[in-house]
C-alpha cells in the first residue's frame, strides 16, 4: 500500500497537530505492508522526522502581512504534491491537518476541531478565511473522516451534515516520554529552568486566546500571596497570536517572580517539567482533544481542566473540571488542588491509570484500517 502523507506540520516546532502527525507517521511507517511517503511542503521522501524551518519567524510574519499568504502557499504546495503523486502512483492519501490537496484517489482526512467556526475571534483572520475556503471541499472529498474525539465527531455531523458512517473516532495517544519521574530524575531539567520539584503550577499550550491563558493568570492572581509564593505559575508554550492582552496581565506576576514564562520546550525538557509539576491548569475554552492534559496524566500529575468540549472525554473523573469562563471557579480549583496534597496524590494515581487507555499504537491501527477501507470503497 503506497500512502501519501502530508508532513508539512512537522516543519518547525511541533505543537498539537504536529505531534499527532509525527507520532502517527512513526507507527504507520513501521508496518511491513505500508510504503509511507512523507510530503514535506515541496518534496516526498520516506524518512519520518521533524524538520526545522530556517526562516520560521519570518514565515509567520509574512503570513500576517502578505494578502492571501495561505492561498499562495497552498497553490505552490499543490503543484509539488501533484507532480509527486503523478510519479509515485499512491493508493491512498492521508491529510492529517484539515486542508487536503486535490488528489485523484481515496482521501482519509483528519479533523482535529472546528474552532475557527465556533471561536473565530481566537484565530488570525487570514487563517479563518483560508479554513472557510478550503476545509469543506476537503471534507466533502474524503472517503473516510477521522476525528480525535467523539466531541469532534458530533461537531462535524452537526455543522456539515456528514454521514456518521464515514467518520471514525481515533483518539490521540500518549508519548512514552511522559511518565512519572522522581525528583532525582527530573532534577537536571528543572534546575535548568529554575524550578523546584512539585512546587509549581504548570500551564502548557501555544500562547493564543483559545487556550484561555488570560483567565488562568487572572484566577491565579486572586490566590493568597503565600500560596503564590509556594507555587509559582510556570507557563510553557510557543508564542502564537493575539498575545498582547495575555502579556499585559502576565507582566506584574513575572516582575514579582510569581510567574515564569519558559516559551517552547524541547520534548525531553517538557516531559520533565510536566512530571515535576504539582498540577496542570488547562481551562481551554475549546479543544478537539487536548494533549497537555493527557501528557500530565501520563506523568501522574493531576489536572485542573475545562468542563467543555472534548476535555471531559480525556480527563474523566481524574481531575477537577471547571467552567472556563468563570474566573472564580478556576481560582477555586487551583486553591483546592494546591492546598490538598492528599487530593493531588489520589487524583494523580487515577490520572496515571486512565492515561494508559490512550495509545498511539491504537490510533495507528485504526488509521491503517481506515486506509484499507478507503481503498476498498474507491474500488
């Protein structure tokens, strides 16, 4: 089976979709009856590996300044993709990141969420315009649609009227790097970032409005000063978009030493910083899945998370679920978790056990089955 796989999301720092595309491709490529061809924006090759982009920051700037930047990029990549497809003769094409290239054959499309429809103000305008223009034609062409949660499946059916029989739910998996670590094992990574084991509250995610970091910071600011001194807020994530308000509310806490902004961390450091946290706070207003809560759970770290979208599917009864639009509720969840060590320990153990149900191997098996079914349907 020759599979075309769009690996463009592996270029640059790997965030949620990049991790999905990478972890899944690693396992699909190991199957003896699959010949996986990775499309890295301009060329195909069999090697599965993240790629750095030499002009990553400039590329983001140009996208925000150049009209129709998405259209230009899609047009250029489509030409290269078509040339490769004509040469290699693929049996099926998997698009793991929403917007599929035109392809004369069966298409498997992964849908991670519909956030640009539900919360358009949390995205750059050019991205929203491009998603509205290109996503639905991709969805309609798909032989099989994969969603990362039951929540997203319901969203796709409700908004686009897709036949439920075409949709397969393939939840994300847990990277083996995220596991419980003792103080000694995590020490060197924590020391590099000036952190003390189990003595900080962690927030992980790209700095952008949908992650609701502003509410996290506002809620944290209302905690008693002695609790903030004992448990500083540590923020990990690449800088995204619309960050001015986030930075303004963060500035006083950073100046006082009650908050630390670490930026994007490489995988091993992120795993150690996650495992060393007292708890993770993740009151996102909308998630198709939400990898950071699962990664914290895999480390035995309890989670304070939203009670909306897909997050209850992931966290279950192993964390504190709060209204992401209620600052007082978020603050109460933080205070309850940080002041009760026995609660943290019991929820952490439950979270660790629940995390074992989410594996990339299961995701890859279900995806492989989708490839075979898509090919059979086209024939």
